[in-house]
C-alpha cells in the first residue's frame, strides 16, 4: 500500500482502516522499499495531530505497535499474583514508582515496571534507579523472572525489541512538533504496556505547569483516551489525574529522590502529598487487579504494607536481585555520592510559598547536570534539589526555600538564581489544590 494513499486518507479527515494502519506500522520497522521515510512518517503524524483518530483507529494502531516486536508471555512463570503496573505521564520530583511497586508487591501483586529515562524537564525512573551502585535496568529474562518471584516487583527498562515501531515514531514526533497528539500519545504508552504482558494498568496523568497536560481539559482528554483505548485493546485500565503545579515531595534529582524514597519506605519521612498520591495509586492497582474488594479496603492494605515495613523489604529484595547494594535501606552511601557543593536558597522576604514554576524548577535540575535535553546527554546522579518547601509553607526572610546540590559553586549560584525566579512568595496563605484531582473509578 502506497504511503501517500494512507497519508492522504488521514489528511482529508478519513478514518484509517486496519490494512492502512498495518502498512504504516510495517513502514516504521521495515527495511528497504518497505520502510517509510522520515518525511512520510512525519506527514502522517502531523495529519493525525490535526485530524485526530477514532477510538477504533487508536485501538488498531496500539495493537499493531504492540506486535511490532516482542510481547512478553508470563503464562509459564507461574506467578502467585496478577501482573499489574502503573505509568505516569511525567513530572518533577515524581519518585512514586520507587515506593508504589514494592507496596503493591507486598500486597500480592506482580509488578514488572518497565520505565523510561528523563527527557526535558521531567525526571526518569531508570535514571533514579541507576544512582544505586550496581543496579541493572536491563536484566536477562531469567533474572527478571527470578526477581519478580522473589520480590514481586522489578523496575527495569524496555528492551529494544519491545514496541520498536513506537521507538521510531516517537523519535520522529519529537523533532516534528507532533508530540502533543493524544491518539499518538495513547498508542505510544499502551503499546509498551501491552507488550509487557500486563493484566491491569493504572495511569497517573499529571496536570499543571510542570506537566505535559497544563489544563484539566487536556488531562481529562488524555485520561479518557487511555482508559477507553486500553479497554478496547483488552487491558483493564484506570486513571488518576494528579497535581503537578509543585514539586512532588521534597527532592528533585536522581540520587536525592532515591534517598527520599528510601526514607519514605522506612518511615523516616513521608511528605504528605507524596504519600497521598502513592497510596491512591496503590489502592487503584490493588482493586483493579482483584487483590482487594473495593478501594477503601485496598487503601487499608496498601497502608499496612507500607507502615509495617513489608514494602521496604520488597524494595530491598528487588535492589539486591538486580545487582544493587545489599544494605540499601540503612546505608545512605549505597546511593552514588554526595555533590561537592550544597547551597541553601534563602527567602528574600517573609510570607508564604504561593506558587511555583515547576517546569522551570525541573529545568534547573537539568542545568545542574541532573537531566537531559537530548537522549544522548550524560546525567550526574548526585546533583539536584532537596528540602524544597511546599506551596502554602510559611517562611521568614532568610528561611531556606530549598537546598541546591551542585558540582561547583558557579552551578550552585546559577541554580539559586533560577529558583528565586521560579518560587513566588506572597503575604497571604494560598489555597492549595489536592494532590489527587480526579479518578476514573471514584469511590
């Protein structure tokens, strides 16, 4: 089938048939004359961005991309529980996966959490985990299966053989201003999750000035698309919309976020909004996977797994099983070293933390070396921000709004100046939005 005919159908507002979608996906992964050029892929992506897709089209695209590479089959693994996962659309300080996977595992779920790296202002779960010395994000199939049996969870990266059509399509979308297409975002996320062999999925759709979706209307559109298309593709899915108008937790930066996650799991410190989001997602995962009869009971079970230390034990088993340090829960040196320079960012006046430019804060971490603007950029796991005050916190002039962890004094000073421009202080305490704004399965 000629690429131009497929492109023309969508350009003119038509619905693509199964054969046309299959031709497109084969064109993404094919060789020689069967391979679509970058210009042809970009043209169809732009047509989809402008004309949209029906639910059925998006289901067909998702399925075709899922089967463009390996699809994991866990039927012979004989796991003791259902296979369930969560995906976040990304944010600043979002280390929820590090606590969520072991909480659900402690409640009987099997969580093969296939995660990604940070890009732009958002952090990446794989970058965080690799700040643990020796931790491998690319285990072989036998090691992955063993860790899932022993720990119930494994936070790993996707093989190059998983959904290769999406890998090429995303790279082209990233440089052709077509990333924002809801159908293409939906197919991208769900094709990888379906290829992981899941039985249930919960989506954390972030909204706010630090998120891809900056308005609730955008977040609802994406959440609805994900839930409906996943259902059409045979994967039971629920979605939460959560606030990303401020840093989630107190830290942003790879090793610093791992420290915070370990403190959270061991009960040393649990920032309230981070706890709210983590337990809400855990409850949805347990209820959807049939591990609890309702959300209230699911949240009680998740809370008990966290507060009893069972989740921390599962985290430690996972880390050791994937080559990380044996004393991960007690030895802070297990996370790659401390940045050479620490600098407190002092409030210039008294008042309350009233607002944050969360995207700018994420880019501050990137500028310190803790993230990447291009996929090939190196990341320094040591740098970032800690002790970031939440919106609504009262401050006196000279109070530390955050602490910068940097490689040198010049980087630290530049980050301080960026943060002072990104954090707004006012004399009146602001109204603070709840951390969880909406659920596709209320009650």
